[in-house]
């Protein structure tokens, strides 16, 4: 939602970032419209090139294996990915076992402990509480 | 990024929503990288067709008037467009006079309560705080 250091990453790194988000969204089965919308939004936020977005969309049908997308990425980027993957996984209101497993795989690759992952998921929960408050303002 | 309803709106309403954001993005004749990122994020979430995206990018180059944007905007699409206009206006850390005036005009057009823009700005500030906490967590994630 808010711009950050992801915009400074190379097109190849951003492609991997988006591939991993697709993998997370698909972890619990078929991708639903909510998940596609949030991934499209994240690709927009990082200003991923339109042609790269087309490449990412091909993964909606056949996601690229997580380990393959994570290979050789630096830990700082993996942590950004973990944050946004947690947001994508939560989009349908809960975390599926397969989503948790995938998040743990990303956390491990990023040097993030289980407790720290829990803190991150709590942060996502706080974001949900913040977000729903706008509904009361708008009526 | 968080659960939203923009993508559930009818196609024409999503287009009207995005057109207003294009207007807001160009209101001060200056488009910062933060505003552009926010604009592209919202455009992605709206799941517009490629043709619609092209028209919206045209609107970014040749912005419509606020009146033209509001003529096709009401109900939920309008409320979500106001919310996201507030977020986009605040994306560079400052809401200037022209932006503020347009936000109030949109709110009035939608028949929202008088303090709606203030409330949305306060809500946006809280959102920035939440996102900042996310950065702080990321910085301390090393085992």
C-alpha cells in the first residue's frame, strides 16, 4: 500500500518477488479474485514493468516452486517478500496450513526466527484492524 | 494489500474510481515517485482491463476536470475513490491546499459528513504508523 525500498530493486529481483507472492496465494489451492487483486496491487506499487507482469500472470496457472524463486536472493529482499507474503496469505481472513508452511520456508531463507514470524503475523493482524476503521468513516 | 472491495465494483465504476485518482495524482502538476507508486498500486488492485489502463494513463497525461470525474462517480465507488484519494494526497507526506479543496469537494459531492476528510486523514496517518512498524519489524528480523 505504501511505497518502500522495493522500488530500488532490479527488474529480475522484482520478478522473483512477484513469483513468490503468486506461490503463496496459490498455496491453499486455486487463486481467487481477492488474491489476484492484491498481487496486482503489489506489482503496481513496485512499478514492475508491464511485460514482467504478463510473465508473473502466467504463474497464476502454474506457480514457480518457492525454493526456485528464493534461490540466491539476499536476506533483506527476502524479508520484504516475507512481509508482503504474510499480507497476501491473510487476504482471505485466515492462514491455511500450507500458507504457514510456505511462510516458514521464506522466513528460514531470510534468517527469521519462528517468534519473529509470529510478530510479523501479529503486525498483519493490527493492519486489518486499522483498515476496517475506514468503513466506519465512510458509512 | 489488505482486504478491499474495489475489485468487486462493476467495471465502469472501477474505471470512474481510477479516473478520479488520475485527477488527484496530477492536481498539483507534480507527480512524486511516492504518489506514482500509490497510483499504480490502486490501479493494479482495481483489476482494470488493458484498454481501461491505457485510458487511465492517458488521463494521467491529460487530466480530466474534477467535475467530469465526479459526474460518473457515486455510492461505494465514490467513497473508495475518496479514501484512496486521501491516501494518495498524503503519500508524499503533505496535503497541499489544492488537494485539500478537491478532497472536500469530493466528500461534499458524495454527501458525506463534514469531518469525513479529517477523519480519513487521521486514519491515513495511523496507517503510515502501522506501515512504519512493519519496517521496524523488518529491520530487527535477523536471528
